[in-house]
C-alpha cells in the first residue's frame, strides 16, 4: 500500500517510461513528416472532443479498479476482526479448561493469516507456517492444494474436541463455528478477487484509445516548433498514462507490488494482538516501512 510519504520520481518514471518513449518517437516522426506534407493536420476541436471522451473512460476505469482494491482492504479488515473474535471466544468460552489447545488454535490462526496472504501473492507459504503450526500439521500442509483451507479444517477438528471434552457447550460451539465460517468466507472473497481478472478487452481498448487521442493531438500541433510541440505533447500525455497505469496496478491488490493491500502488515498486527490475548511474553514489533509503501 502506498503510504502518505514522498513517492520517488523513479517510481512514476518506471511505470510510464515505455509509453512516454513511444510517444516521443512518434511525435518526432509526425513533426518531420509534417515538414513535407503541409496538409497533415487535424482540427483541434475534434481532438478536444476525443480527449474528453477518453478522460471519462479513464475516470470510470480508475473508479472500478479502486473498488476492487478497497474491497480487498475491507475483506482483510474483517479477517483481522474475526481473528481477534476467534481467540477471545476460545478464551472466554473454555474458561481456562484447556489452555494448551486454545494456544494451539490461536497460533494456528496467526499462521492462517500469513499462509493466506502468501498464497494470494503466490509466495512460499510453508516457510511462514513453520513458526505457528505443529510438525504433524506442517506435513499435511506440504501436500495440501489449499493450505489456508486445511488450517481452517484443523480448527474445526479441535473445536469438535473441545465440545466432546465438555470444555464448551452446544451454543458456544455454534458461535465459534460461525466465526470460522466468516473466516472461510473472507478467504473465498480474497480468492475471487485474485482469480477474477479485470476484463482484458476493456483494458486494451482503453489503452488503444489513449494512443489514438495522443496521436491525433500530435497531428493537431504540427504548426508549432518541434521544441514546443514535443515537450507539450509529452506533458499532456503524462497524466493520461499515469492514470491508466495507476488503474492497472491497483486493480490487482494481491500481486506483491507497492500498490497491494498491506496483507503482511495486517497479518503482523493480528499476530501481535493474538499473542497479547494469549498472554505470550515475546511480542513482535509492528511492521514499520522505511520506504514509501508497505506490504
């Protein structure tokens, strides 16, 4: 997630450098061509109308992309709330009857947050699970196709054990089970965002129309001197390319990029909160970024 800090110019340049290079070459080509073809020009009124239409399309694209990013952030906010509720319910309902099992489930929930986050980003989730689950459970995770789901299944197994031992009653079991169901639903929502691509046809069409607009603009500025036309065209191109690239990057919030939803930071906050609830002595520090973004 981009933080409220100074964003280096290198970041902006990196995401639009190719498009700006193409436009610089093309505008130079158009200017040279206009020296030989005096009629090579387009009325500026047509270009202005096209630019207005492209601006509306960009605005819609940016809004839709932000909705996907914000939905992901709300989902992980729900995960944080349900994780805390899960451990609080376990502690209060068992009333100290089986502290070791409660601790095991609490640590497993911490691991679940990290495992889900790494799976969404297609990173190694086994490595982060080692600190929070038992050796037996780790062996099962190695062969699992959906490790986060497997950890929730372990929760249900232990919940059944608590109920059979009489540590919790029927009503309490239902309440904790509902929390696990909400965690599973949040996992499914995250997977839906991850596995549902923003329509490529819309993205490619918008990209094409941006280029058509900028090409038309270069044809309408041929009367200007080259040292005026090219910098002016590049300056006008800049916001169009930046808005388009920002929309593309935030539409996929689980790609391990600066614009991601900060799921690792959220998972660390959950770990801190749950360890405090469980009375652990060693509490990790909150993640603090020394750059302009946090993951």
